[in-house]
C-alpha cells in the first residue's frame, strides 16, 4: 500500500518582483516534526504560506493530503485539516482571548456552540492561557499573544500544523510547555516548524530542512546535520579570527567553529547551531541565528 | 491535558454562514459608534416628535445619519478588524466571500433598529391624528428610505473595508456619501420635471420635503418613494455583492459578477420607475 505524504511540493518556485523567494523547491512531509531553518529572507515564510494555501506558487506543484487544491471546495477540504500560525498575526480589536479563539473556531466550521466552546477551552488550556482567557487580547503580553495564535492553530487537532516562529517572545518556561504540546502533536500529525531557534529544532524535530536563498540546502535527520560539524568545533583559550565563528563562552574559553583546529584547542561536542553555521557560512553570521 | 474533541463534520456553507453572521452581528451590536448612533437616534427622534407635522416622513434623515452614516464607519472597522489576523483567517475553511457575506448580514442589526424606529414614528404620527396630506402609503415609503439607508451605510463600509487598505477609508466613504446626497438636493431647486426628479433621487438617500423660502409653504417633491426604496435596496445589494467579489475565486467570482450586472440593471430600472412618477410638487 502506498503511503500518501501529507505535503508534497514539486519544483515550487515563487518570485516577488523578480526576486526568487523560493526556487525549485522539492519537499515531502509526513507525520512527525520537521524543523525549517534558514537565515532571514531564505524563503521559510513563503514556503509556509504556500503550504497553508494562502499563497499560490508561481511554478511547480503543491499536493496536500494527496490532492492538488484548486477550486474552492478542494481548498476548503484541505483547510479543514490544517492549522496555521503565521509569522505576523494581528488580533481584531475588542476581543478577549477566548472570544478571539472562538471566532477562529467559527471560521473553522465549529458551528455547534457547546462543542466549539469546549474545544476553545481545551486549546487555551494546552497553551496555558486558560487563566487569562477572559482578558482582552490588547492586555496580553507578546508571549501570551503568540500562544493565543498557537491555540487557534491547534483547534480541531489538525493533521497538518504549520508554525512560523511559534516561540518568538515566549519565555523559557512557556517554551518548555509549548515543546510538550508540539511533541504530542507530532506523534500523530505532520508539523512543520519554522524557527530561528536551533535549540527548539534540536529538542523537537527528527528532521530538519535548511533553506537558503529560496533553495533547500539540507534535508535530513537532525543528527545527520549535527554530524557534519563533527571534528570542526573546539574549545580554545583565544578567539580564532580565521574560524567560521568564534565566541567567548561563560566558562571563559572560546568556542571555535571552523575548518582547522586552533593551536592548543580541544575538540568539543558539536551542536545543531554549529552545523548550521558551518553549512551556511557567512550568510548565517550576517543574518543571524538565535542562540 | 484535556482530551481531544472530535473534529466537527464539515458544516454546510449555510450553517457556517449563520454562525459567523451571528458572531458578526454581536460584534456590530457592541460597537461604541453604533451604540452612540442609537442614543443619538432616540434623542433626535424624541425631540422631533414633540413638534410633529404632516411631513413626519422626513424624519427618515435621522436613522439615515445616526445609523447609516455612522454605520459606514462601523462596517469598515469590523471588516478591517477581521482581516487583522491575516493569513490565519485566510487559511481557514470559511473563505473570504463567506466572511464578507456574514459581515453583510450583520448590517441588518442597524436595519432592525431602524425598523423599530419607523414603527415608533408611524405610531406617533397616527396617535397625533394629524391630517396626512400626502397619504399613508407615501408616508410609509418615506420612512422606509431611512430604514434602508441604515443598512446601506454599513454595507458601504464593508465594501470599502474589503477593497481598500487605507485606515481612514471609512471616513472618506462617509464624506463621499454625504457629498453625493447633498449634491443631489440640487434637484429640489430645479423645476418640477422628471430630469429634476432624477437629479434629486439618484442619491443613496433623499429628503422629500422642501420650501421655496423661509415663509413659503412646504411642498413634497415628485417621484415615487416606494420605487426609490427599491432603488436603495438594489444599491445595498450592489454594495454587498461588490464586497463579496473581492475574495471570491473561480466560478463563484464569475457568478458574483453576473449578479452585480443584474443588480445594476435592476437599480437603474427602479430609479427610472421612481422618476417616472408624476414630478408635480404637492404643497402641504
């Protein structure tokens, strides 16, 4: 029996005013959590928007749940099975947290009031916002609003969860809570997690896709990407200007990521961040990745 | 963690539209601008009813201004605010045309208030036992113009909210509607011909009484109030359909364009019939 992938992108290209945001991207996703890394402008958000059916590709084919959504009915059928947290998300004025998620639930066709309210309470509890659900959205902190956005994406336990930087502005304690929520979601759903936080990818994902300049630079297991940095990370007593990256750590020693070991350096265990820096080189350093 | 609930079976568009329209209607009813408009309507009407005459129909300007004109701002604000979550809304199964239709249905909230107002004024006129020189049918038609304007203003707000991104577009639309209406009062200064009636009645809202001077007796303009109401209803349909066209795609968009064309023909026909009636002015 052939297993139909949740997402299958073939040769997807999207240009904005002549600049390629995505360039011939091929990607297949099935159940589990896939991390999407890349510098700013790499095309991560464009990829998520196309997969979420809010943007059409200039070229290539997008197949979701085995169908190519074209007409309004097919689009609605696909959208019933996906949850999407966009990178930037405003909130309508005057809504409480509960009211906002309730409104989104109506848009997701939860027409039975009792069932809808129960589902809204469930997702608010999942993201630990049940205590502030009655507060106006305008009175919530940035991190709370981000979790509210995640709550609406989780409505109905979607088969495909597309998350664009879900942990931005979220404090470490809440981030752990969100990781628990996402790891549970990844057990049965397909989760695509776009982020600058390499430690979130390392903690949650079994697969990572690195985009750069609209093209896929790496697609494989997180462990495989980390392995590319083996033997290229050291702890030294002094910074190494010739290295790809070098910085002073809290112990007073310098972590050096590069091609050659500095004098007197000792090997260090590579992390996903090291591998990412090595993969993208100067671009990763100039556009930044959150440590 | 609580248990995952069963995902709802796909609802019909009708069920989703009803639920969404009810949610939008609640938002409309809670809008501070709308509530202020209702208070102003009550105050202005109560004040005017103390000085009743047989031209009570021109009180229709009160709901047209308090609910219709203010409704342009409310409709625009509601439409823009529902667009604020951006892609999260666009990725939901309820598409843009459905969301716009729900907003259009929410515009019946001020319409319901205006209808209650019309009943109130009609009862007050009847209780005052004034000689109604223009006849009750015409009087009711004149009151109805205020009710339809109370729905039409918010619909224009929804239309402008869908097609523009400029935050002050609602205010600009309200000013344009006011200007259009005021410009058409020039028809009342023209001779009582069908052309003069056309200039007078092509506005989205029209007053029906005027006078040739401060001490001159008032008169009622020519034309048919009920065909004018039909013209207003057609304009409302045009605004709602044009708003829905914005996010409709494929065959649905084509259908909506056809509906727009039909409504435009109906609007022109109703206006022509409103102007075809006797243009002679009736002195009150």
